[in-house]
């Protein structure tokens, strides 16, 4: 339930910022950050708006960084 709330909140914020529209298709994926400056690698959620043309995706905001 907690991850679902993060996803819903970040999609709503992206919608309010104008990054996403109601009719957009959004891809949610995870990305692992590299170990740097003494910080351990973290897994974060990445949101991307998918264009209607095949093979053409526009990157959205990296919405949050949360260790799982």
C-alpha cells in the first residue's frame, strides 16, 4: 500500500506541474543509483511519459528516491 501511495502522489504532482496529462500513458520503473560520496546505492522510482508513436518515449521527472 505504501508504494501505491508514492506512485499516486507523484503522478498527481506530475499532473499538476504539467509533466503529465490525464490521457497520457506513464511507465513506472526502478533505477539503482551508484555508490558515491559515501552514500549507499538506492533504488528509486522513475516516471516516464510514453508517446503514442512506437519506440519514442519522453523522460519525465525522476519523481522520488526511496530505498526499498
